[in-house]
């Protein structure tokens, strides 16, 4: 028995109409897509921070008379 909780209320998916089940599927796809997109954004942000730190390190090395 599959249950979907919406705003704190539980609904049994097995007793839903086909139209309701289609919407449940769309909501699942939406949630999965949002999670994947959020993960991708976290990865992009992490790489951005690494590259900023890398540039900062190179700039500071050059200011201290080191050449890289």
C-alpha cells in the first residue's frame, strides 16, 4: 500500500483515480528533477569556490615575489 502525504494528510495511492495517479507521477518526477538540479548546483558552486581559492592563492604567491 503506497501512501502520499500532502500537507500532513496521508492519501492512499492505490485508491486514487488514474488522473490522480498521473499527477502523483508528475510530482515524483518533479521532486526527483529538483533534487538532481540542486545537487548539480551544489557541485557547480563547490567548483567555483575551489577555483576562486586557486586564483587567490596564485595572486598572493605573485604578490609575495613567487612565480608560478
